[in-house]
C-alpha cells in the first residue's frame, strides 16, 4: 500500500472508504495511525504467545491488552509517546510468555507480531469480518477497562480478547472460521456490559431520574467529559468545599443520576452538547476541561491551554493527569480562569434549558407494571430506542426529526451522546411516564437490553414481536460491539445510520440484511411509516 496511513474504523472515515492521507478526518496523523497499527500487531503477537502459555497470563498482561485496544479507539489518543510506551509494555509482557523466542536464532515465526498492512490489503470479505472482530473488541476493551478501574473483572471476557486478536491475525482464515468469532464478540460483549453495569451500580448506586440544568453559575468551575465515573468521583472529592463547581460534558451527563455522585452539591449541571461541537463550545470557556475518555478532538489554540487528559486519553503537549489522580493542575486552572462573572443561561440544541437523565434499567423496571398496563390499555403505542453516537455529518438531523415526528403516544428511550440532538425537547408524558427517557451512556446499552428482554418476558413474546424499534446512530467502535451484541440476541430490523460502516463489505452486508434485516435509515417520514405500518 503506497498510502501513508489506512484507517476506516469510524463513521466519518474519508469518502466513506478510508482515511489514507497525511492525517485522518479525526485529526489522527499518519505516524500515529502507523504506531497504532504497530501496537495492534504487537497485541496480536502477544495473543499468539499466550497459546500453550495460558497459565503465565497475569493481570498485568490483561491490563496491557485492555489499554492497548482502548488506546486505538477513535478520538482517544493522539500521542505517539504513550503509544510507544504501550508498545514497550506489550513486548515486556510477551517476553514473560515466550522468553526463548527473544534468544532464538532460528525463529519459527509462531509468536511474531502481525503486520497490519496484510489485513488492510486482504480480500474485502475477510478484511470486513476481521475488522468487525478488531473494532468490536476495541469497543469492548473500553467497557472492560472501565469495569476494571472499579475492581470488577471477568476472566471469560479477558480470555476472549486473546482469542479474537489471534483471529484478526489469521490471513488464512475464511468466512467459516471468522463469522462465528464475529458473533462471539457480541456474546462476550453482553457479559462485559453486564459486568460494567454491575461495577457502576454497586459502586455508585442505581441511577434515579434526575433533572440537570444547562445553566452555569458564576465563579470557578471545571468541565469533565468522557465516560469514566471513577475520575468524576475523584474530582468531586478533590474539589469539595473549595468553591469550585463541576459540570459534566458529553457522555458524562448520566453521572448526575447516580446517588453516590449526585450527593455532591457542587456537581451542578451539564455544559455543552455532544463531542463534535467541542471546538465551538470550548472556544472561550473560562474554565478547564478534563477528558477522561473519548471523544477528544484536537484542541484549538483558543482553549488548548485549559484541556487536561487522564487515563488512556492523551494529546501531545496537553497536561496528563497520571494514575495518582492528583487533579491539582486542573483545580488551579479553574481558580486562575475564575469562571463566568455572572450566571450564564445556556440551552440545548432545541432551545431547552434543562435535560433529564437517570432512566436506567432499575428505574424503568421498577415501573414495569405501569408500563405494561399502559401498553395493554393502548395508552402507549410504541417504544423507540433512538440512540447511539453523535457525529458531525449533517444527515444526523434525521434523529431529531424522527423523535419530533414520533407519535404522541410513543416513548423514546435513548442513550449515548446521540441524545443531545433531542434531549432538551419537552415532549411531555404518556401513560404517566416521560416521553423521553435517557438510559445513560453508550456504556449503559445493557440497560436497554435488560428492559427489552424483561418486556418480552412480561408480554410472553419474542423481543422482535414487541412494539419496540431500534433506530441507532453509530460513530466509533463501542457502537460496533453493541451492534454485535444486539445481533447475538437475535434482534432484527435495526435501522442504522447516518451511513453504513465502510468496513462492511457488500457480501457481509448481504448476510446481515438477510439474517437480521438491518437497514440503513432513510427519511423519518418513510421509516416511521414502515415501522408503524
Ligand atoms: Fe479516519 Fe475515523 Fe480512523 Fe480517524 S478514526 S483516521 S476519522 S477512520
Ligand atoms: Fe459518543 Fe464519542 Fe460514541 Fe459514548 S462520546 S457514544 S461518540
């Protein structure tokens, strides 16, 4: 391949084909993309080295695999230094597994690192299936990582990463060998999401419905973005009684619903909308912003001096908060910038000045009888799960229009950052329930699955026979593993947009359409007509 880089893992990939120039659409430079490929190839080498050496795999080996995969998720890490450091750690782990390979003068090549160029130039169907596996486990690694930060791990989940990485490196495997592993990603990811749900709810309590203001009070404040609740908790502890307020951003919004986080009075509200608006929304913000995970965009010069990273997120020249979680530089910056001199009234994309969150499975299922009664009485006609990632494409307005045009007696369940398209709309209530219910982050997709399965059980029907339709938006790799989990559960008729993944080849798409009736979104009018008959 003559191109400097090749990456087609996210929805905004150049020309719906692949980023191949000096930098990707996300701002990832060719040398960083190359290092990320090298890191992935090294992880495949590590997975190969575990064969027959399973007993030598330790928590440290698992940790480096999770970090290595999470680091390569879109909008997480743009920093060559951290990728090089990870590469070194992967080699160290491999040395422990196969020390003789490093001293061997006539290498058999069995534990070699993999050259990702072989994957990117493979025939399009096997490339497609191996990409589904790779991108799926990159997303799943993010979930497993968040759970592990809270002390929750699952050996089945951890073992599977090696199996899947091994498969990604098999140039000789075809559809028959790869397809079962693609489906297994979905199966194992269900376990992984259940683990994360357990980690979050046992640590911070079950989310409760919570109204979140978009108004920012006067005085020093900190904005915290990303998905990591542990980081938020540490920040809230360190800013307690200091005269600093904390505002969530992007995927951190659902944190307001957790009892152990909402108890802090200085966790005040939410600032801004979804990730793709950050360069505009942060342009003149008089406060520091802390990124705990994706989605970080290359910061503009106007605010780069106030962006901080932690965990696996990193960007050259930004201050990175290490494992000691000492947020002093962020706190000092908040005092230095001082915040707004008076209260600032912000609104969401539709003019609303507050949003609701906290409708995770525990809350929704605690009113299951009310929900079932309202459906049986005809008060609720349909449920739509309109959720997933947001992004920059203009076509994403579809989701706002879809929600606006959904019948007045329907309920919109939502999750992830795509909800910012409509979460400030006041759609009132139906059957005594709010019409828009935010179930949480993309990390909480398990909540939606749990509710759907419980409803199917209550109505004694297959989940596909429920008055429930999934209208999903995707952007990065967590959406890939969630989609594979939905397929593993046999959920059909999913509408997916704004465009279909570049890494799904025509033959693989045919397979998905034939077996799962996946379809691309069209227009809200047409799709609603089709769904509601
Ligand atoms: Fe392109 Fe997306 Fe890859 Fe970035 S992550 S280089 S935008 S395909
Ligand atoms: Fe959003 Fe990045 Fe995917 Fe977590 S923050 S859903 S895009």
